[in-house]
C-alpha cells in the first residue's frame, strides 16, 4: 500500500522459504571478513545496531561512501552480489520504480536496537534529485518504523515492518526523515531461528 506518494509498503513480499534463505545469507555475510561491526558516529557514540556494507562502505564519521572501512578496520568492503541486486530491482519494479543498485547496507538489530530519525542523503546529488529509490527488505522480528516529512519537525507516521516486507522510498519520498523506534521481541517466524531483525537496504550511489 502507498504510505505517501513515493513510499510503497509491500506487505509479505517474500515467501517464508525466501526469508529463510536470506537470513542464512545475512548471517554468512555478517560473520565473514569485513562483516558486522558496530559503527561509532562523530563524537564517538556507538550506534545501537550492527552494520555491514556491500558495494561501498558508509563511513559513519564522515557520512561519505568509500572503498575501505577507514573508520573501523581498513578492510576492503565486500562486493554486492548479483542476486541481491536483482532482488532490489524486482522490489523497486513492484512499486513502479527503477534502481540500479550498487550499495547495500545490511543492518542487524538486537532486541534493544533502534535507529534515530535521519535522512539518507549521502548518495550522488543526481541520484537523489532523480528520486531514485531506497529499497528495503525486513527479516526477523517486526520493527516500529517512523516516517515523516522532509523537515525533522514534520509529523511522522508509525508503521510496523514485518519479516518478508519490502518498502520502497523514491520520487517525492526520497528525502523523508525516517527511523526505527523499536523492535517487537519474539515476533519473527519460528522457522527463521532469529532473535532480532535484519534489514537490507539498497541504494544507487
Ligand atoms: C529513505 N534503515 O539504514 S530501511 C538506514 O529498517 C535505514 O534498518 C532502516 O534507514 C532500517 O539508513 C529503514 C530504509 C529506508 C526507509 C525509509 C526511507 C530508507 C528511506 C524513507 C526515505 C528515504
Ligand atoms: Fe535510512
């Protein structure tokens, strides 16, 4: 359903089998070299999630993309696999949008995980101006997701993102403030064998 113009929520987009396969994938990506780490932002505070970037590394201190994890361990970023790119293209198409993804941020939320309200505006100005979307896939426990306007003080809507949901934010929604205010413990499908939540979010640089 359309939450705002350009914000499309695809409920239960993935089958349970697809979710199981993707959770395995997230675990293997996160446990390998250049895997999960806890980013520290400018000022030194740690984020409440673990992250791994594919394609390009997002530096939490400079808010810029780079080829190596210079704010953490200096390792080269993992590649973005072709099948994950295809998944992002399919989700965008389902929402009537197009993306040529070259970045994926994989976020891992513990039960106490949260992500403050922010805008995603570190991609190329041309990409943002064209309204090319961010494509997100949720796995595991449900999340309370906040999405507002283009100013921090604008009112927000709260929606629950469940395992297997897709959400696409493009066009006039590309610069909306958004965040995760909490994780709903023990809501993941049992078959996933997961506590907490993974979010794959795909971007075009
Ligand atoms: C862009 N992640 O990593 S999905 C992030 O569930 C992030 O982990 C959230 O925000 C998560 O930057 C949300 C991506 C998302 C959601 C809504 C948006 C990106 C958006 C709205 C406008 C623009
Ligand atoms: Fe974001």
